[in-house]
């Protein structure tokens, strides 16, 4: 059941746009490989724009302050057959555990928000999770929840044009933001602050959006609504667009995104032969009936127990790691399996820290590290399964001759990189 109500006050214009003439969402199959019934993309189509840059050039520009990470895109990683095999093995091994987490977070969300819940995934890592939550709501309750994907950019906030669209079509109080996982909690903090600003800009008053997200996994202890707090591999983190509907990471570039436009993204239709987006969803969804009883039991236990503490333990751990390794910047520390994978796929990694007892589930991390010439260091008391460290003083000279192995570009000086 889908219920639409008018917001308590009309949204104001954003970035100079007219609130009555907002852009329309994008849908598959013309944008993305997900079906139109699975997700509506609140994005601008930049598929014809050349935005990809070599990883080393992007890292140099980002760390020098010459560019924001959201202004361009990394070249999409094309997995080797060996890496693809790891993805499929990981998906088979974790499908039931993922289905359980999907069921738990969806049931908790519905208990709190009700049948009018509107799912809004944070593109793109949140999008597969949003679709799975939508499928669980249909499987377990016969509900057809609206589901959108919108962009949030660290340091620049959530797309206010997307929020204006949502406020025109739904009660903002019914909107639940969805993400895949938390690392140190940077996006959770960004979302909360950005939504507060957007509510004021849109004139929504007390009936505004809530900046509290629901996530599949919360190893950082940053949110109340989560499926699990274990730090284990969510296979959708293994790949980029080919497990996310063939849609790129979102882009916010003032040369391309003008007033009244959604943030942008690309549809990589040429990667259709490698697309496993539907397979990921279908394999996990097939486990719903197998985990339904344990989901009910665990949700009841969660509801009877005191509300889970939001301690931001992940942020504290990242600060300690940053200090121990002489990084001087928590943004260079990416904790958890999902964030470590992103470092190896998109950034210039310095090293990877792994907890010895988690090694069995980190085959894809070790393989990527080997392919990029990155050291893997075992740390006994690591609070996450693994942590990726971005190269702290990056220039193009900081890579090896093959452009993969990150090495110090100059002798380390006091205040720069220190070994543990």
C-alpha cells in the first residue's frame, strides 16, 4: 500500500530552481539496469560526459585541494575472473546472513515509521539495500513502499533538489534514508547536518525530514536502526556499478549541475555483460523465507531490550588509528570491509590493516591488495575486520613504476607518515 500526503508547507526553491518545476526521476531500463518498479533515481543523467580520470591524478587533485572527490569519477574497476569468482563465492556464503539483516532492519523501520514509509537510498551503496528492504516489505507484509535513490556528498551535503521533489510528493516525516553500512560514521554525521539545513531551506518546519538513517550493518555504532553491528562482507561492496544497477558514484560538479538540477551520475550501459546487480538481489531475496522465523525472534528481542547505544565507537577507533600511523587526517582512514574495499577499488591505498581472526572472509581484500601492490598488516586488537589507509602524502611520484604500488614520494619527515 502506498499512501501519499501533501507536506505541511510547500517546499521553497533550491539552488535557484522553481519548486513547482522540479526535474523528473530517472528509471531503468533507460537509466540503470534495475526495473522501474525497484527504484526511482533522483539524479541527472551524465552518461555522455567524460568524467573519469586515472586514480592517481584524482588523488593528487583531491589531496592538494585542487578538486573535490565528487567532481569527477574513478575509472571503473573491471574485475578479473579470479575476483569475480570471489564475489560469487562470497554471495553464496553470506546470502542468508544478509537476508536476515535486511529483514531485521526493515521490520524495525516499519514498526517505527509504519506502512507509509518512503525509502530513500543514499546512492549508490544504499541502493541495493533499499531495494532489498522494499522486497522484504512486500514479502512479509504485502506492502509496496516507494523507493528512491538520492545523492549525498561528503562536505557538500544531501541533494536539496531531490528533497524538494520528495517533499512535493510525500510527507517528509515518512521518508527514511537508507545506506549500506557505517564506517566511522562520516556520512551519518553529514546526513544529519545536511537534512537540518535542508529542512530550514525548504521551510518544512516540524514536519521536516529526519536525518537518522537505517543501515544494513553498523559496525561503527553510529545509528539506532540497523540489521547487524557485525563487520562482515556485504558482497555489494566488492564491486562498483556492476552490482549497483550499472550506475556510477554520484557527481556534484558546478560545470554540469546547475540550479534546479539533481546531482548527477552516469549509466554504464556498456558494462551490461558484467552486470550482477539482479543476481545479487535475487540470491539474497531467495533466502527470505529461510530466515523469516529468526528475523521475527530477533526483532522481538531487540524491541524488548533497551534501545541500542549510539556510541560513535568507530569514530574514536579511527582517530586512534590516524594518530598511531601518523596520518593526521581521519578521512584517510576507511574502516570496515566495505570502506576498505572502496579504498582498493577507487583510491590510492597506502596499506591495509586486517584482524587475524577475520582473515577467512577477506579473500577479496587480500586479492585486491596483491593486485595493487599494497602491504597487508595483521593487527590483533583491530576493532574492525579490516581498515584501509589511503596514501597520506600522495603525488603522482608516490606510485611505483606500474602506477599501482603506493610508495613514499619523498623521505618521511617529522609530522608526516610514521610506522606503527
